[in-house]
C-alpha cells in the first residue's frame, strides 16, 4: 500500500491549459515536498510546505498543503512544454524519522 | 544549492559481475545518505538509509548482501550491486542530507544500470 497516492497518474494536455495534480494520504505529514524529474535525471526540489493550509506560489505553479497535513495539490497555470516531466510529491511522516516517503508520481506531457 | 554527484552516470555489465556506484556531496557534509531505485515511469523506492560511519538500514525486501552500502566519509557513499542480474537493471538515485532531519535532502543525477 502506497502511503502517498497521486492523481492523475498520467496527464497529457495542450500548451496554455491549466492543470491540478493531487497528492493524498491517510497519514499526517510534518512536511511535504514537490519535485519535478526529467528522464535520466534526478528529481529537482520545487517547494517544501510545512504548515497546514499553507499556499506557496512559484511563478505559474501554486502549491497547497491541506489543513490536516494529509494532502497537497499542485496547480499549474498556462502550462508550457517545458513543464513536461514526472511530478512527485514526498513527505516526512509525523514521527517517521529520517525517511522521505514518495508519492506514486504524475507523468505530465504538455504539447504544442 | 548543494550539489550531489553520482558516478558513473551509465553502466552496462554482464550478468554475474558486481558494479559499484559512487555518490558524493560536493559542498556540504552529508551525515545521512539515501539510496533509491526507480523503474521506468514509476516513483522512487527507498532501498536503504546510511549514516556516516554506521551500518546502513535497509528497507523491507531489499537484500543487504546483494546491495552493499558503504558510507565511510561525510562526502562519499557507495552502492555495490553484487552478482548483478538483468532484473537489477534500473535507475539508481542517491540523495544526501546534513545532520538535521529538517535539512534539505539533495538528489544526485542518477545512475542507469543495465545488466545483460
């Protein structure tokens, strides 16, 4: 059983469209991070959220941490082909020690 | 930001041979290093956690005698895949973090292992 479920698993959209990726769990996380990974490379950290209800913006990307710290979302406005990649949420479970638990991943493809 | 390197970036080996992958933190002391495995189009799966100077802690289902991890210094950890088989072919990614659990975890660029 995966602790962090992401949806959708795959998403193919046209340039200019908006999209939202969800990251859900039944467990509480002390912090949650979003990464983007391109083929053949390691994941690159986009943002870290630590407070329930927190919203962070990074240019066209908006990240939200759920009030109960069990879920998060990533919203991309006016997607561009450069946004294509594997988006991964990951978090530290409350009382979970060292481990960073990764979500199931969302593969995004933005076409011209 | 901090940089983590991996070497080699790609390796092809014959079945039955052993392969060593290096992970280095270039500008910070990595008290804790993590090794992940990733299959195509899937997420990262944690294999083991290592603290400098200590034995690695392996996740359930990961064979410690097959995936040997050494973290002898604060800037270097190695993963040796012993007696590799085709099913060990995968993308191996390391990450490194400072002493505090709240420190940022930096990821390496990954190593593509192909076992023929």
